[in-house]
């Protein structure tokens, strides 16, 4: 199934077996960045890694067998579906002896990993979901209003409302007195109708909780309508669409996604701008891989800011889990460090573990000039 809600994740994490462990399997299947051959290779490596983890771990034969069957089943699934699988990521949760199997198609690639634990390991799912905004698109004219819910590139019509605003001013009346009266009458109607739309939007917001509100209406209505919105909604109003209620959902979606992309880029620019000015004044920020890892190891990081798809090999201390670019021995406990294929990925993971924020910035950006990675700090030592 497609990953789309926090509720799915909550349901998944409720699963627990008294007598067996669960396999959580994540695979980066992004065909826009990797060939089929590369994906198959990382899939095989991951499964081999899973099997050697199983060999090394102490547990009852029954438990081990169930996990080994999970791996067989995942292997079988992948060999059947490799060619036709067209999502950037795959997550599978399996506990064969309890007949438990759940599969998620992911909209962004996860880090490859296999984990055996009591519960399904769901944190990467939450991280993926957390990167998407829930958008409400409201289109209206004097005849009709339509509310759409847009999330993860999909659009759903929530509701529509037919207005009862009289459509035109009839000519006539003594010295135009009559038509003026009708105009006023229409204006009142229109105002009431807008009020109704604004109220309904707030009710829908309380039910569905969206992050951003986009409005599509004629320009002349904007200034009348906006003041009617609840302050919560005014804060979330992020832009205006050209779309009208008569437009198809596809058109509304296309316009909304265009606006979303622009707003996200703006937001990213603001973050980088804030980081750079903090760095320049010597405030609570750091940049560059070595310094950022050092701050992360020391627990100083508040928000990690990294360029998306930036990847570098590195090292990890097996005891303290400190991350390094090239320390052969951990300066803290003197143990020999282990090599890592991608230390950025580990850094993101470590940041999430420590409840730090993580922001991904799309390159090119100003962050490129600061070593592609940096962080806002809680304090500096
Ligand atoms: Zn150490």
C-alpha cells in the first residue's frame, strides 16, 4: 500500500508478537538515480547482511527460523516485482510465524537497512511523512465553492457548496435607484456566502488539520474574502491560485504543486540564509562536515541542515556511536572505528535519535559554499 498517513504508521507500530521478532526492511529503489542492476545489487547485499546478522545473534531456533522465513519471503517478493516496481522506496514489515506482512510504497527513497526487533521499526516512515505538507486548496466563485485536500502529490475533493448569490443586476428603476438597491442586496448576499465559505473552511481545518491554505478565486474577491478567515487560517494562507471551481482536479493539483515547490524553495532559502548569517556573526551555528559531526557527537545540535543526496564515506565508533570523517580511533574511548558507506545518512539518523530537527536543502543553494552541511546549535562548547 501507499504510505500516506500517520495513522497507518500508528497501526503498524501496534503490532507486537509475544514469541517472535519482526523484520523491518527498507530499500532505496529510486530508478531515477540508480540502474536496476545497482538496485538489485544493494538488495542482495542487504539480504546477505540480514542473514549474517541472524547468524551472529543469540536467540531461540524458533525465532531465528521465523526471521529467516521473512528474508526468504522478501527475496521472493523482490525477484517477482523488481521490473515493475516504480516507487522510489520500499518498506516491508514481516513476522512470518504470526502471518504478519505489510508492504509500503514510499514516495522518497529511504536508507537501505534491515532490522530485527520486537516491533516494526517505523521511524524512517515518520521521517518521510514529516517532509510533506498537507495543503487545502479552496476554489470559489459566486456560484460554487470547492475544497480539496492535497497531500503527497494526490488530490481529493473534500466538499463542494453551491452558492445562492443572485447573478446579475437588472436594468431599470427610477434614476437607477432600483439597480443600486439590487446591487446592495447582491453585495450582502455575496458577503454572507463568503462568510459561510470561510466558516466551513475553518470547520474542515479543525477536522483535517492542514499546514497550508491555497485560495483560487477572481482577484476582485480576494480583499473581501481574506478578512473573513479565522486567524489560524490567515496564518496558513500561503498563496493564491488561478484555478476556479470549474477547473478539473488535475488543473488544481498542477497549480498547487507548482506553488508548493516555489514555497518550499523559499523556505529552504530562508533556512540557509538564517544559518549563514548566524555563522557570519559567530553565533549558534556550525558548518562543514567535520565541525558538524563534532557538534552532533557532543549533543550541541538543535537542527541539522544538509544538502539532499549529499553523501560521503566516514567512520563510526562502535561503542560511543560517535561519527567521524576519518578518525581511525575514537578520541573519546580509543577504540578502533568502523568504516561507513555514508556518514551523512548516519548523521541524519543520529540527529533524529537525539530529537534534533533535520532539514534537507536541494542543491544548488548557498549551503554548497559551506561544505553542503551545517547545523543550528543549542549551545557551543
Ligand atoms: Zn568511542
